[in-house]
C-alpha cells in the first residue's frame, strides 16, 4: 500500500490509497490445519503479438506468484499482532557517538 498512489478496487474503479493509519491494521499469525486443494502458479497472459522479450519477462514474473485453489483451513485462535505496537517496537533509538 502506497499512500496517495493509484490502484483499482475490486469493481475495477480507480482509487487512491488512503493515509496509512497503523491503528487500523493487525497481522494474523495463522497455522494451517489441512489443505483441500493445490498450490498453482498464476501465469501472466499476453496477446499473441506480444514481443518475445515481454513473454520471457512475463514467464519470469509468473513464477514469483502462487495461488491456492481449494479450501485452506486454519486452527482457531490465531495470534493477533497490532501493527501500531509493532511499529513502536521497531522505531530506532540509536545515538551516534562522535
């Protein structure tokens, strides 16, 4: 998420990312219970007339992305981390000695 940058919402409408408010976010630590499906590579699609160099880049990019087809279940009671608290812990407080 990049504040003020353009993105397209789930309905395909252009929007701008809002100001990042850490108190609005949490991180969930989930433990998978069992899988009923498979992990797949999402292949980038290009028009037939696309240049060979672009096709190679698309193939390379596609192998960086995976998706899951099926039901992925998790154990109940995940660990919940408040982003605001994590950012406070990560704030550097170093002093430079001269």
